[in-house]
C-alpha cells in the first residue's frame, strides 16, 4: 500500500463530526514544547491557513517549503499560516523544520488526540482555510502549491469576504 493510502487510512478514524465548510471551527488549544498555550482563538481577526501534517507523510513534507513561501508572501497583520503536526516525536518535528528553514508557527498534537474531535482530519496533509471570523471557508486534501497564484488569490480574497 502506498504512503498516501496509508496516510488516508490513518486519518480516516474520525471520532466526532468534523467542521464543514461554512461552519465555525470549534475551540482548540495545544501546548508548545515550552509549555505555553497555543490557541486557535488567537487567530480571530486574521485569515488562517491551518495545515495538518506529519513528518512520516511524503506529500506533507513536500508542501512545507510552499507553505513557508506563502507565509512570507502574506501580510502578517491579516493572515497567518500555522502547521499542526501529529507526530509523536517533538524533537523529530523540530529538526525537520530547522533543516528545511520553516519559520511559520508549528505546534505538535501527538497522535492527533486534540485535533481529531475538533477538525476530524480525513487525510494528511489536510489544510483548512479559516476566515477572520472563525468560519471554515475551505478544506483541502492533499499536497498543494500554496505559493502559486491560484491559492494566493483565493486566500487573499478571504480577507475581503
């Protein structure tokens, strides 16, 4: 079985209804490695590109540089790119990010225990485009060229929606 199929199967175990496009995303809090709290609510007022990924997922690894370039292209006062890794090994995640020069915010939810009931990922990578009011504008499965013209225009348009 291919890595993409395994990722899809691993992510398909959904415990609660996942947010659908047009619905507000529920509250979600995770801990940073230093013990500080990361909260989805902190991004209210900005368009959020929320990427769910893992180091063991080849398409996830492949799209990280494009997400970094997207984060650099969008103005920080109206947009944010955040990754949530479901890896068990925080140090592996940190080393991966350091090696690739990824500087956008990434938090770890070991085994996806916190995100599963709130976001109900269907596969990895899966990206949620969340409007400034906290409503899910889109759910995108699979690797994307986030720094391409299409996605930049789509994400910027959410700011004015």
